[in-house]
């Protein structure tokens, strides 16, 4: 491989904060708001122009599962679209963008959108800051604690925290999806896609698409479509992301043609908008002080050292090699109705000090990850990380030293 040696240059340190949060998705919002409300000088870095991640620019249809409590409940209440009969879990992405910005502003978070967190500043095994890239050039921001909410754990990986990708036995990762919306739907005749419709999807849609997933939106006659599919792509590769985005976009016209032909109520549907970012379901799993496993979710285990309580969702594993859900049928067999907990140690990566993880990049197995990766649980993971970072700031300690009982008292549930 050919290399270019970058000349040495001085990078301006433009700020010093107590807590720096990388990634403005649901986990990042939870982390930044929680830390700032505890009085920490907090900065949020987001590469897009809007905050919210998959919930907004990714055009996700709804908040999934039966998780409850904390900042997640506040987000639901404040972003609720009363035009849809009070359904709190259906997302109006435009309203949610504003609500999240308001929450950040009210808490006093320094928000840097259009900015990419590209690297870390290390002192031995401790992270001391983050390098930023933007229209303003390269800058450094120093931080007492860094919370990686990038989804893929980009900063944790650059800091040297150990990880593996995807499924333990073969490294395969869940497929990616580009969400979009169609209008012109007859809402008096929207069935829940099941049975024969799914068979028709597999037979008539371009592979690896083929799973029919349609969700009401907050606008009459508009439905959110979760049907594009790209397998065999790595969300930590820019090349794979570009390919996946293109492949999913090229499936959209065929999907609309399928809906018009086979799904009642969609005879006159047409595309009105699509997500700006592709939805990446799975990449890095970091090794942490604790690990959440399949059995913890299946048995609703209540860990004494919890950082998140009342997490509830099934095993949402999309087929790693084609259309539909995982061939093991883990979703259909999921019967656990109680919430489980996530230990604090899952947020603390091995080998690196001054760093917390929040979101789908915490320490957990492939199967457990398919449950905790959903947005409501990610908000709660962020909230826990933000409060833990506040303890670090107040007591002058590292995340590995945080007294879990004190964190639980702050979380208040």
C-alpha cells in the first residue's frame, strides 16, 4: 500500500469541556442532556446538520418496544404529534428534530453539528480529547470524559479499546436499510403485512429486499417504508456505506411498483421523501467490564449493578444473508414480557480510561445486541452514561471507578 506522510502541524485547542459526546443520535441526546443537567460543561458533536440520528435524518417510523422511564419518556411527551390521536411512539421526524434541539439548548449543551469526530487525543491509556474535522478545519477539544455514541464506536476503536464485529462465529452483521415514505395511501384499507403478502414480497422484490414492513406516519395518507435491504456490508467502511446507500436507493422504485400491485390501499402510492443516512444495525461489539448476553434478555435478569432498568424488546435479528428475519426464528419464539437490566460495566470498555460507551456499541453479544440496539434503550444507555460522566467530573475519577449505587440514585428508578 502506498502512503502519504502528513507534515507535522499545530492543531488549535478550541475548547475544554467536562464531557464530550460524539454522535447526536438517541444515545448521544440522552448522554448530553443528562450530563449538562448535572451542571457539566458538555459538548455534543454531530456530523449531520440535524440531531436525532436514525430517529430523524434516518427517518425511522416509530420508537420500538415497551421501554419506559427517564429522558425517553420526556422525549415521547414533548415530541408527541396530537394529530395522530395521541400515539406517542409514532415519530414525526421534523417535530422531533426541533424538540431535541430545544432539550439540548435548555440544558446548556454546546452543539456542534456539521462536525466529524475523527480521532482521539491520548495520554498513555487515557483519552484526553477528540480531534474534530469541519469547514473550520481541524480542531482539538479536550474533555474530562468522552462518551462514544457514534453507534459504531469509532472513537473507542481509535483509542485502542478491544472489539469484534458482528456475529461471534463468523463476523457477519445485520443488513442495512434506507427508509423512505410514500404518500397517496388509502388509510381505510391498510392491512398489517403478513402471510401471503410476505411470500409475494420474497417472490417479486429484488433480492436481498423482500420483507414487507409498512408503518403509519403522523401525516394522513403517508406511510413509512422499511423494506430496502443490503447484506454483506460493513458499516465501518466508507466504501461499503456508499454501496449500501446506492443499492438500497435503487430498490425503492421496485418496492413502490410491488406495493401498487399487491398491497390493498397502495394502488396510487408514490415516493415523497427518503432518509439522508442509511440505517446501520450492527458493527462493533466492544469488550467491557461486563457483557450482556442472550440469556440475560431471555430471562429478564435483574443485575444489581444495573445502569439501565426496564429495557424491553425482542430479538430483532434481520436475515444476515437475505430478505426477512433471522432463519433461527428467534423473533417468533421470543415470549419474555418483562424488562431486563443492563449492567454499568457494559458501558465501560477495557484498556481505555476516561471513556464511556452508549448506544448499540456497548459490550454485548450479537443476539443480545439485537434487543438493546433499539432507540428507546439507546436513550436510556445515553442517560446512564451522561450521569456517570457527571459523577466523574464532580469526584475527579474515571468511569471505571464510578460507584454504581450513586449512579442508580441519580437515575432515580
